[in-house]
């Protein structure tokens, strides 16, 4: 651990926690702060920090290495793996290979080895075992050999979680039909939980996912057969928190014991003029680049311990299909602005090493702060990282879906209206950050704009931060 410099910013040692949210809603600890020699004593609120690497380790991404017929995950697999490892995300969420033999199974586990050997953790989505041909293990799903294979192939320490089946109400036919799919999916979740706890009790077992309130009630309470629930709260082109709290409430039937929730899918597609697979409105590339880093920060602040955005790379080169354009990278492997912004944010906040107990920082924020959100982190070397962003919409979406949506898009194109720019360019909000005493240095970063500092201010106790509609990071060196 690095030696701390002489104390220039008053610190109060407290239990590690996050102070994140709108400034008007912050709860600070009052504490008397003493400046350096010759400076007056100042009383400012002390905000508790959280270890920056705890946030970094919460960041994952959905991938489809189990679909080797997709070009990015098949032919271009090595290139995709390289980009994934460079991104800074700490885990991938992918489907568990449910074959018990075969060339594709070996290729899949070769990829998983390449990832875990580089420090990547895995969240593996589970399904009934394929028994050969079209046959699958029937209820009560006692054949759980894929779990055994996973533990044997990569080791329990590299598997963050086994996740129950994906969105079972969207695929009820695979679970026996609309009448019995809830019962059968619950039976699989029970078999998964029992076997996982037998062979690898350290691996978390996540609940299956649904897409509707009816689906949650059809499946029923599975809290006794999961360690945490799982949500897919897509914001539908809106601000990141648009659907998180409502979905927790609406899907409460799954979680009678009120266990924590993980988010294993969320995100934004970048084909706002798509005419197929319109489950939700799309946004522009620049809007995605602003929303995605905010989403990870917002969900972490809301108590979600792990979040994986859907998905790493576009599945097809087809702008007419919304489903093909959720990636943080284009189909050809080039990074979208969202990939770059996230990579820069994680580079600033990653702090691998032994866990430690963060301290507190005495500071205030003044100005037009009603829509400003914040997150305070600390690294093991004593530097603080105050992340600020303006929680406002950055894109005007159009609610389109189904036949009505396709017809609307058609007439927009006839009229040329679909070419209208719908990005919202919000002016930065000037916010004054005041410390209890002078800092050695205050360095301002804007991850969306680049990796280099925007400014460095030495020996100051106050700075005006222009807070945009995407995260900026204030690095405070005591």
C-alpha cells in the first residue's frame, strides 16, 4: 500500500459506504475539520467514500461466445476477445454450453479459458442439458452435467454465478407451453440450485428471469432456491434509472425473501430507425456513450452489486434490425463511443489489490445541483475520485413497436422526417466543489472526451466543475 502524503484534506475514518445521489438528498456526517498550518479551521460535511475497485468489479458485459455462428464470436473470436479484455470490464455474462461433448463445446471452453486466464470472471446462464439431437433433459431436470463441466474446466473461483434460464415467459414453448412453463421453469431453478450448492457452494446461484408481471406470478416465489434475483430493466431509450425501481416492485413475486437483485441485461440499441425487432426505441451512438457509463454508476448507487450491459458487440451488420445493434462495438470490431467512454472510466477507477477500508472526504457542492448526481470513491493510495453527472435525458425517443411502429417508420421515411436529429445537447452545469483544506492537486477528467486530464489545479481548496450530461471525474490528491 502506498504511503499517504501529509494530511491536507481532513479525513474521518468511517465504515466504507457510498454517498451517491442528488446533492439535495445527501446525508452527510458533520465533523470539525482542521486545515494546514496557518489556515483557519473549517467545518464541512464529511462524505463517506467507497473503494473504487468495488465499483470497477461490478461492471460486466453480455457476450455470445456460445453462438459461434455469429461472425464476431466465431470467425473473429480472437479479435473480439482482445477487445473485451482491453475494455476493463471484470466479468462476462454468457450462456453455459449445455452440450456434454462435441467440437463446439471444446471451442467454447477454450474461449472461457482464455478469458479466465486473463482475470475475467464468468456469469453463466443455464438451460436443460442437451442429450443428443433435439432431445433435452425433461423435468425434473436431474441431469446437471454442464455445471460439473464448468467447474472442472475453469474452476469455481473463476465463476461468479450460475444464472437461471433467460426470460422464460418469452419462450414458454421450450418449457412445456403457456399452462405449465412457470412450474417447469421453477423446477429447473430448484434442480440448478441444489446441484450447484452440492458441487460448488461458493458460486452464487441467480434466479431465472422473466419479462412481465404475469411471468413473475406464473413462476412464483423462487427466493428459497436462489442467492439473488435477476432483472433486465432496459430503460427503453430513457435515462438509466427509468425502469429499475418499477421492475423491482413489479417482479417482487419472484423474491419473497427480499434477496438482493443483480442486473444481467440492460442497455441501449443504436438503430433508432430500425423497422424490425422493435422491442424498445433506439438511441444515437453519442446518446449510448453518455447513458451507458451513467447506467453502471446509477445501478451501483441503487444497490445493484453486479451489472452487465447487453452487449459487447453488434451481432449483425443490419441497421434495420434493432436486436442486431445493442453492442458497445460495431459488427466489424471497431469501438463505438460508449466502449471508449466506459474504458476510460474504468481505467480511472480500477484499483486491483487487497481490499481496504476507505475514509471520508469533507466537501460541499454548490450551484444548480438539483439534477446533479454524484459518487465518491477512494483508492488504496489515498486519492479520492468524485464522479459527477447531470441526470437529464440526452435523446428524444419515439415509442415504436409492432405493426404500428413499422408503419410509423415507413411514413417518416416517406416524409424524410426520420433524418431529424433527436440528440439533446445539454449545456454543462457549473458546480463549485469546496474542500475543507487545500489539496495537493485536483485533476478533472471527462472519460467520454478522452483519457487525458481536462485540467489540473494545484494547491486549491475550491474548483468550479462544468458538469455535463455524462460522467466527469474529479481526482483529489490530498
